[in-house]
C-alpha cells in the first residue's frame, strides 16, 4: 500500500511537523522578535507625532529611534529564522517527494513502464507545486501572522476605539474569506480533474494515433478531446469567478476601515476619543501592516495553501490503486497461458473495429511474434493483452481467469509490458534496474546486466551506483530501452509483452534481448515485431492484415499467408532496411482496405 493512500499525504506532512517541534518553536520565537516593528510602528509614530506637535523634539526622535532599533532586530531575526525554516521545510519536502515519486513510478512501471499522458502531466506539474509551495507557504504565513498579530497588539495599545474601528472590518473580511474556502476548494478540485481528463483523452488518442487514423475513428477521437477541452474551460471559468471575489474581501479589510478612520477622524478628535498621533498611528497600522497582511493571507491560503491541500488530495487519489470488493474471492490464475477469445476493440462506437473477433492462445512458455502493416492494430492488441485497454467485446484470460476480475496489483506482477517509450526515473542505475524487485541479489543483477547486453553502458557510466536524471536525459534511446528491459527481466512477471520495445537497438542487440527472455525460466513471450527477424526467432507468428489474422510457424505462414510471405520477401530484398517497412503490394492493399473501412 502506498504511503499516499487516502489522506496519508496530509498525514505525512503533519507527522513530519510533529517530529520537528523544536525547530518550530525556535522558528516561532524568532518570528516574535521579527514582529517588533509591526507591533511598535503605529505606537511609535503616534507618540512621535504627539511629541513633535508639542515641541518635544528629542522624545519624538527617541520614539523613531526605538522603531529603527526594532527594525534592526527584526532583520536579525529574519536572518536567524532561515536555518530553522530549512530544518522544517527540507525534510517535509524530501519525505513528500519520495512518497509522491515512489507512488507515481510504481503506477507507471507496474503498468509496464508506460505511464499515460495524464499521469506524466500530473507528476510534472504537481510535484513541482509541492516542492515550491511548502517553503513559500511557511514563509508567507509567518509574515502574515507576525504582521496581523503585531498590528492587533499595537492597536489595543493605542486604545479600544482604534482597535474596534479597524478590527471589525478586518475580521469581517477574514470571516467572508474563510466561508469561501470550502466552495473554492471544490471548484479548484473540479478544475484539476477536468485538466486531468483532458490530458488523459488527448494522451489516449495520441498514443493510438496510427490505429485511430487507419480505422477511421479520427472524428470520434477528436470529439472526445474537444468535449474534454470544453469541460476544462468551463471549470476554469467557474474557479475564476470565485477567485475574483477576493477583491471584495481586500476592500472590506483595507480601504474600507481606512476610509472610516479618515471620515470619522474630525469627530473623534473633537470629542477626545483619539488624538492626532493616534489617528496617524492607526492609519500606519492599516496601511503598513493590516492591509498588506490581509492581501498576503488571501494569496497564501487562497492560492498556495489551497493548491497544496488539493494537490496532495489529487496525488493520493491518482497514484494509489485502491482494492475493491469486486476482486474479492477471485482465484489466482492457475497458469501462465494467455488466451484471447473473440476479442474486438473499437476506438468509438462509430469507428470500424481495430481488432475484430480475434481468438488465439499464447501457451505457457511460448514465444509468439506479431507482424502486420503499420496502423493495423498491433500496439492496441498488446495493450489489450496486458490489461491496459478494456476490450469492446470478448475476453482476455490469464491462466483461465478474466483479466477484468484480477486485482490490478497482482496483474502488474504477473504481466510485464514494455512499450517503445522506455521509462527511466531519477535515481541510481541500480535502483532503476531493481525497482520491481528491490530484494534482488546483486549477483543476479550483474548476471542480468551481462545477459541483456547492458554491460558496456554500465562501464561507460562508471558502475551501477551512478545517478541517472529523470527521463534518462544522458542516455541514448537504445540505452533507455535496455534499462527498461532489464528491469522487467529482473521482475517477478513471467508473461512479457514487448511492443516494439527494441526498436532503438541494433539487430544484434535485439536478438540478444529476445533470446534472453525466450530462455528465461517459465516465461511466456509476446513480441510486437519491429523487424522480420523477430518472427524468425519466434516459435509461432501471428499475422494481422486487413482481412483477419493467421497464426502459424514461419514455414507454414510462408506457404499460407501472402501478407507474411511478402513482408519476409521485402525484408530479404532490402537488407539495408533492417526494420519492418511496408511493401507496396498485398500488405499495402490490406492497410488501404482497413483505412477505407
């Protein structure tokens, strides 16, 4: 279970804060010293004005000197606060980031190393939000508490009249803002959810662009993306309307009490409720402390605080696959054979099926290669077989159990899916390789490195402990694929689906990888072929074309499948093209037929 389940993300922050009470107390003590200018500013100005009006220059100057001394002490306190602030913020940030990244990568890698676009977009934006908001929020809230607390104390020092005249509007503004927080949080959450839905639909369409276009589902796919974009715009407008009300709260807590003070000042002076210095001192508290502090409070809580809380909530929900009662009592698969029965898949109700009434079995320990022209549905087939897409009709069974009835965590432990886009996360090379099997013996890791041909890269980087940046920016495309392949090779998954997962490797390296998985103990291997040589190495081959599908050995298919024979013949006559390029006759006509449908 991830540490981000339910409200555990917020609980994690609270636990880290409780563990650092000493740093919080010292931070608070220096904050009180920092509040001296805010506390004394109005009083010192009021006394100085009264002394200057009475001709007492030295006492008035002394009050100004007191204010300057308080400002120097405040600057010293600000400097002394930052070490304690770092002791609070850095561990919280590190713990939170570790939990978020761990949950995100678990979801991505357990899904076969293919994070969907919504997960990637959420991770990149929300982790950055968590990183930046924690420190900024604590600094802002410290300043708000110091300013408001100091101003309130100072107003009472000036007298109850000044405190009531200014305090009531400020309290009203704060109360109205507090009442708006709940609906603001709901609309913020709705806006985030709409943005995620838009990213999900867009990523889903882009990820299957070839299949969508080849089967005439582009209008339907675009309509889904357009509807999601409109929903996101509507949610953003609703949020913006509520955020705009902050201007009213700022007016009630800032210009309004200042205007009341100025309008009532003659009457208050005439009746002796306030002196000239007290009027100036009250105005000082309003303009220098209370009004800026109120603005900072609305910005900090209404923006950063809300962003932090909603982000934690969204991360908790997004990256934790909660178990449901639907999987209770479902037996575990009895074997490692994968059977697809009368399988069909369609991208939209008005589009032609990408896969239609497909039935075949990959027996336990078998090695099956899938060939066909571009856009025919090979990647869709792999995603459905891995349980990443739900078939429109038919079933996918693993050891006799429908994938739809399996717990997602168990499913990801049984099936390893590797797409073209290899996923590499920040950490050491060793952590990347052992992520799905953290208890793997170092000897087994070293053996896997040599078996899959990762040795030269390890030597170039300087060893398995070398740190790798997020996304493997300093690795080649082929090296990233080798990292992902070795990670799954070390995992407990015994059904492995390679969706052109070796397309950036040279033919020799590709052969080494496929042979390693094929000879791995109890492993069932399904390869979406990038080169015809993958079919030559497989025990059986599944050929997809516009008219259906055919399964057989290489020798049988060369006699019975014109599509397969032409693919092999094209590859043999064009040795400079080692990838699987579509020929211009039968296979091309099959693809055109699929597009017309």
